C-alpha cells in the first residue's frame, strides 16, 4: 500500500513557507490574506462563470481583499471600507436581479460514446 501524498506535500509547503519567512521574503500576514481573498474571488468567477451568486460573491471577495490591504497599508478608516462595501453589495444585488444573468451555470454535455447507454 502506497503512503498518502498529503504528508509530503504538507512538509514541502511548510518548509518553503518557513524558508521564505526566515529569509524575510514572505509578505506580511495581512497582505497574504488580502491576496488570497482577491484570488479566491477571481478563481470563483473563472470556475463557476457568471451566475446570480457569483456576480455578488466574487466582486465582494475581491473588494474584501482590496479593503483589507488599504486598511492595513494606507490607514483607510474601517468605517469607510464598510460603507463602501455596503454600497457595493447593494449594487451587486440589484445587478443580480437581472433576467440576463443565469441562476446557475448550465451543466456540461457529456460526450456520447458507443458504450455510454
């Protein structure tokens, strides 16, 4: 029986993070979190496409990352980021009500093979 792949990958990842942190090449935790939030929004939009749920959640994730970065590095007031986020959420909810935006992504069609009956 082959051992699991998770432990070696976890060790490589933790070792790389430790090396980057000890050599001062790793950005601050808040910067990493901001980048991860923005990347999650982009990946969600790319993987799921434009639907009623992703038209709201993806831009909000991207905005959350940007707001966290601005709050941490440029001392933008927290109340300002929340107020802008509320306005953005309202606009996105109004856009999501459009009939042009599908409820969910259409399922992919399976290729018909002679043996798939």
